[in-house]
C-alpha cells in the first residue's frame, strides 16, 4: 500500500508540474501572440528601357506586395514569416525576363517576373548579445557590395540559411552564416542550391569602423567550383567647423576554381575601393574609385551575392564583371529640395586589363529624386543613361514609383 501511495503521489506531482508548465507555456505563447506585429508593404513602379540594339523597347508597370508577420518572444524565441507577390498592372508587360523564359529575345530586360512566394520564414533566438536565425531570411552585410538583398527589384534576394550574430562587447561584433540556397530575383527560375560560408567581424573605434571578412561560395551542382574572397575595409568620418568628411577604403583578394582535370580553371583577382566625401551648405560631394580586377584578361572579380544595382551605374551594364575587369571612377552630388532628396552621379568606366582591344567601357549619368509625404507614402523618379565604349550598347532607363507601408 505504501508503494502504491508513493507512486500515486509521484504521479500526481508530475501531473501537477506538467499542468503548471503547460499553463506557463500557454501563457507565454499567448503573450507572444499578443505582442505579434503584422505589416504590409506595397510598391507600384513603372520602368522603361531603351537600348540601341535589335530588341524592342521595354515597358513594365508592376505592383509588389509584401505581407509579413512577426510574433513576440517566448524565452528568446520568435517567428517571422513574409509572403511576396509581384504582378504586372494594366497589361504593361512588354519586357523580357531571361531565366523565366518570358518574352525572351523580343524586348529589353526588366528583371521583375510575376511571382508569389515565401520571402522569409525563420525561427529566431535572441538575447542581449546573441541573435540566431534558422530558415529563409534576408542577409545584408556592410554596404551590400558582397552580400545584399537586391530590394530594388520587385522580387528581392533572400537565403535559406543558418546565421548567428554575437556582440562580444560594444566595439566587436561577429557574424557567421551557412547558406544552403540562394533565392534570387527571378522567382524560382534561377534559385541556386549552395554550400556558402559567410564570416564577418567588425570593430568600431573612435577613429572609425574596421571590418574583416571571408566569403566562401560554392554552388551545390555536382561540379567542382568555388569563389573564395578575403577582405578588409575601413570607414571613417571627421568634421570641421563647416565641413563634415567621410572617407574609407577596402581591399580584397579572390580565387575562383571550376572544372576538373584538363578543363580545370583557376583564377585570381583583387578588389579595391577608396572614397572621400564632403558635406557642406546642405550639399554632399563624393568621389569614389572602385576596381574589380582581372586575371590577365581571362576573369573578372565577381560578387554574386551583392545588391549589384547599387554599384557601377543604374542601367545595370556590369552585373557581371567583364573578363577584362572594371575600373569605375564615380563623382556624385546630392542634397535636398522641396522636402525631398536628390542625387546626380557620373561614372567613367574602363577595363583593368585591355585584353582583346577592350579598354574603354563607356560612361554613365544617373539622377534621382525621392520624397515622403503624408507620413506613410514615398514617391520617386529615377533615370540612367549609359554611353557605350568598346563593348555594350547605348542604354537609357527610366523609373517612376509610389509606395507605402502599413
């Protein structure tokens, strides 16, 4: 009887503790759901493309919709999901999207395919100094030159990944991510299974921010391939009585290998960036030099995970670096007008190695004006004009958009 009594007490104790724990978890989950947030983001954009080639001029009016949901936290854990949809509007679909097979060879390219897909879906664990994520997620590092989300396009780039960020202290931060799929901007038509490792460390001091990184990229396609990049960067700022200065530099080395046996190809190239900017009387003037180097005219330095539209001109002539490499000398001026922001820029392009008689890579002029109104809306107008050199063709692109977020 005593044994039976003890077993009954133990069973009752376990039952009570289970009930209490279940109640605690239920309360936590209830609180997390109560603290959840939902959002919607809409972007209606017109894009027109005129190129000096045999393709018809392109014209697209597209509406991009993001619908998102993030829970509150339960013992540091939370969940975020986001669905993205992009549609053509009013029948304005006279454009080409190569990877999806849409109007290929008929119109110039506008890389905004119609699609509905899960944009993000990840579990997050967060403490004061650590953040870990598992699942489909946006990852951006530094200025997006090597890793970005390409949010300029209507279908932004995300990654299926495991990522971890740890703040050692107020000055030092470490980041690592393993990417097992690159979800690119062409719906699902050009997504890539991968074995990518991103390692990133930053140190913020009184004299500026220092960054060291290693990006080890490999497509998981059953072939021997790899693009490994190691780099260092520095960004600083200073101020005098009338002028605020920004300045910085970056250097990286890259090795690329592909194939096996007699068809194996191994290349090396360097990356270099240096800039200086000055803000005075409401204006900001900046000079920026960027080199994506070449390996004897056979291979150009590559940044396959970057927000490429942000760099080397808005007409997107150099989304892939030419084998001769690319030098981009950029001058820009920006300021404010009528409650909005404007910027104009000029790019002078040339090759790093003039193999095959390719030296002059042309020039480009960019201009943009953006403005927010009524507290929740944004509008913009943007233009890019590329004047071809030894390769490419003359290209003009124009955009107008309006967006809002709830």
